[in-house]
C-alpha cells in the first residue's frame, strides 16, 4: 500500500504518491506541464526551467521547478497562472531563438505561446538539457558523456574529446535527444531561421483557452496523457 | 611543541603567559595584508627587524606583523604604540630614520604622516584620522592587535574566552538563543538570520552534521572576508567552534578561494596551531566536545560561493548549484544537515557571546543589527575597508569615511553588493545601509563591496561589464541564466555600439524579471540586478545611447569622437608621437587634427596632451 498525500493543483484536490515529484503527479492527472530536461527514470537537474509552477506557501507564492519539487501534504500548486505563462513563454523564446532547428523546441515554443522571437536567432544544435549525459551515466552506467566547461563554454562531450572504449555505442543518447528531429518545414540554414508556426492553426483556435494542447510530437516522448490515452484507444 | 590545553584553567594560564610576553615598552605594528604587501610592506618589516637588532632594541620594542588595517590607500602602514603614531607609505629606506627618531626619542617624522585632504593638515595619531574616527571597528580593529600566525596573540587579547564561556556552562539551546536575540544576519549577502539557521540545523534529523565557513569571496571590488581570514583566522575558528557546539557538529570546513594564497596559508597555520594547543580535536578543554576543521581550497569559480555549489566542490564534484527545494540545513554536505555561514558571520559570534546579545543588538538599525565591513573601491579618495554599524547612511560612508570623490568629479552612483547588487544614484545616498532598505531600493548589501562611480562612468558600460563577468562565471546549467545573460549582453552590446532600438529596453526588463524569478540559484536570480537597477535610476543614459547615439560619459568607443581644439593646441606634437595608430597629423607649432577613420578611440592622446586641447564628444 503506497502512502499518499493530498495536494491541490490548480484548485483540484488530488491524491499524490508520497515521494513523487509535483511534475510526475500533475502529468499523471493530465495536467500537462511543459518540460524538456525531465525524462522518466532519470534524475532531475532542473536545468530547462520550463516546468516552473507557483508553490503557494502561507499565501506567498514562490516560482520553482515542479520536477525538483516533491509533493508534501497540503501543498498548493498553480501551474497555469498569468505569471507562469509569461515566464514560461520567455524561457521557451530563449530556447527557440537558440535552437530553431529542433522540432521539439519549436513545439514547446508554440505550446508555451511564443508568437514572436525578440532576439536574433542562433543556430545551435544543443540546449544542454543533459538527457544524454544522464541516460549514459544513470541508465547505462557508462559515463561516456559529460558536461565540459562553464557558462557559455559549457557543452556536452566525451572525456578529453575522444570517444572512450567504455562507450557502449548503444545510441540511447541520440534516441533521447530532443534535437534530432528537424521541424516539419525542413532544416533552416543560417539566416533563414524562424518560428516554425506549423501548429499555428490549432493554436489560433485555442488561443483563448488556457489548455493550449496542440498534440505536440514531443508529447509522445513526454508521456503526455493525451498521447498515452490515444495509444491505448488504438 | 606546546602542551595541549586540557582544562579551562590551562587556557587561563596560557592567557596570562601570553599577555606577559606582550608588555614591551613599545609596539610597532606593521600591516602585512595583501594590499600592503603589494606595496612591499614585508620588506619594510624585515628591514625594521634587522635594524632593530642592530640597534639593540629588540627587548624593548615589539614588532608585530598583522593583517589588513583597512586603510589600503595609504599602505604600507606602520603604527607605533603607545604613542599611536601612524606612518603611511613607509619604504625600507625610511626605517633607519624611524628607529633613530621615533622609536628612540619619540620624535615624529613629519613627511611620513597622513595628510588630511580636506584640511591639508598632517595628523599624527591614528585615532585622530577621520577615516578611522567615523568607524566602529569592533571586528576589523582586532586585526591590528594580533599577529595572525601566532595563536598566543589572539589568546592574549581575550581570544577563546567565548569558547570557555560556551563550553563551560551554556547549553546549545542557550547559545542559539543568544545568537537569535542578537539579530545577527548572514554577512555573505543573503541576510538570513543566523540564529534561525542554527536552530533549524540543530533540529534537523541526523547524527552527523557539518559546519562550513564560506570564504569564497569573488565579487569584483570586495575583499572583507580576505582581510578577516588573513588577519584574524582564530576569531573564525572560535566562531565555528561555538557554532559546532550549538548545532551538534563535529567536523567543519573552511572554504577559501585559491586566489587568496595568504588567506589559505594563514588559515592553515591557525588550524594547525589550534590543534596543537588542543583547541581543535577531541575533548576540547575537557568539555567532551569534539570538533576539527579542514581547509578546502576553491579552484577559481565564482559560482562556488553559492552554498550548494560550494558543498559540491568540497565533496570533490563539479561546483554547480543544485535545486534547493530542500534546504542545506537539512540536506547539505554529503546529504547531511549542514550549517554554512560567511567568514564575517562566524567572526562576529565570539563577540556576541562575550559581550551579550543586547550589546550587539544595540548597534545598527531595525532589522539589521551589529556592524558590517564594507570594501570601498573605485573613484573615491580613501579606498580600503571600513566597518560601520548597520543603518548608517551611504553618504556618511562615502563622504565622512571615504573622503568623497577621488579626482574632483562628482560621484554619480555607488554599486553595492558586487555583480549581483545594483547601482544606487546620488539622490539615494541618504538611505540607511541595511539589508531590507537596500533590497527595496533595487540593490543589496551583498557581501559588502562598494564600487564608487563618478561622472566619467557610463552606466550602460558598467552594466555590460558586470553581465560579461557573470556570463563567464555562470555555471551554464540552467537556461534562463545561460541564455538570458547571453541575450542581455547582446542587447547591451548593441546599445553601446550604436545599434540600440527603443523596444530593447522593454525586452531587457521583461527578460530581467524572468531571470530573477526562474533561475536555479541565487547567482542567476540576482544576475539581472546591474541592468535592472541602472535601468531604474539611469534610464536616461540608456535612452541617450539609443536615440542620440551618444555616450554622455564618453566611455562607449563606438559612440564618441575625439577632437582637437585648434585654438588651444600649440602643435607640440606630443599626441602625434603618442598615437599608436597614426591617426593624428599636423605640422609642428600648428594645430593638429585627428583623422576619424583611423582613430580607435583609445584615449592615449587625451592623456598625453598637457594643454587639455583634446576633448571627447
């Protein structure tokens, strides 16, 4: 018998498994909080900051990432306030400006309501979500990948830049990478980057509805409830 | 080798013995902090010792090499007691004269005295100097009285008496209550109530607990912690000993950055001596309390001043912050309850125990008690360390103690709290300096750095400098900090290079607010402060850069132009020779001209011109 605690997410009182994170609990109940660096089974590093929520403690709300926050009795969480939507949109905007050639990132941008990018595009291939590093270390115990450098020089690489013999060439790092699928509009060269907006049609219709689900491709990888249910129905 | 002190009585006897060694007729105190050492105070001290031996005065004069006195502007500094004569800018060549006159006859050497720039008068006594007079040097003042490499000095001035008091008859709860009543708040920047932290750590579940002293001070223009670590390491050890007893910890760490070699070696020496004397180790002074301290050296990362990154670094991992949804007092070093305090916080603890909580609480203003050390740097006359009660106004610090602007140009702003702090304009100089007021004004006390800026400082450029510093020092883990800083810097570079657009100011504000709320650690959350505070108080400067494409302070190279006033130029040719790019032309004795295309705006010509014929516009 699992221990449960009662928490409130967006006004709904729900039973959460003790020791689970707020993000996992919310996803289980169909509250789809956008996220990128979180991956089931891997440790949480709270790097992408997309899964931010408001944690209300005695009337004072504090913005924190839901993946690193564990449920506790009586906790009050707000996932979809005006403030959270704005902050999340700004973070998604930073991400899509950095790596427009990723379908996952473009999807997240649409889902978070980014309609305009205020910064010049950079055409980077990595947003340092660290999924590859963690899957290699935690799932395969190989530690063939790691973060190198600090600040803007931070990047993912093999130890000393050389593929070590303990790399199991399992390719999980590639499978799990959110950057490997290009947007539907095809690869964008330097200078041609833009907000993909392929899902804009759906977004337009739902723009006034707080649940802006566009059935993003990414949702599959994230065990989005809708995708899981759809797969079950089929 | 000394015998270990086993009881409180042993410590008392050692104190009497140490005091007896200090009663020579005269004491010459030589500041050997890093600042004075850079101006060769060590050489002066050596010369003094050998001359003294040659003169046969060793038995009557005590030479004490101490840590930083704080008056770094005038270094190397020598104080001769009991007459309390202060000599500044002392060189090894002055030593024979000092011994022959001041030491032997008590005569004062006029040319070595401090000249008060306000009145132009020479001041003989240290205590009369305005810089010192306006301060309340309860902690920093100890630096002058002890040789940091000698534990006996610290014991002689009453050191470790607070430890005796605590171990000899106070319960841990009583100690925590004292600290709580004193109102002491963390001196590292956060301003969290120390007593509450101790209480939470004591209450946290777990047998094994740790205390850590955070000496990873990395703010540009701040060096308070360095001077306390260098000059008075035993005060920190005593504070940690008291803290460990209150919390129930048996192991402590002092985390010092490797860029402070003198602080590292002095702290090491202090720990070794304390172990030899039995003040660290098992069954301290027969009380049954066990505690030991190790020195952990930082490897040069600014972010390691953040508590979780520091702990990761001590553990031997990459110094990166981790989410603090569970506080470090419950889940800290090696996932054990850990109490981390700043150098200055620990050093204040023995004084609170000795003098009582009420004594400490009486100083300072509402909500911020006690004294705080600030590092005054930048365009100010008296650069150095100042210790003042909390709640004093910025104006008092800058003008009464700091002596005002360095070169006659009006002070425009002061940047408090290092890169995470903000810039406060001159109209805010009457604000009391305490934790809550400065935070409300958009800046913060931070660790206590104060960088003074005058009319020749461009505030956009300052914000850009701090952002560039933070971008280098950010760990790069979380998105808003890594990418947000990059974008902010991009925008500021645009503005300073004449490509700024009006809507970018709004973007800066929106992005700054996002970073402040969503970043993983305090570095990221406070990183936009330099931009947000300059935008708040110096928005005009941003707008001038954007709309008029000009830099009022004449700093941003892309927006300024050097020109020679033909009416003033004598055609001496000094600038022509000095210009490294050959941008200046003209015949001898006739006014010269600057070619705008070849000029790189380095400003060398302005510095060389004796007639002030070259101006920036």
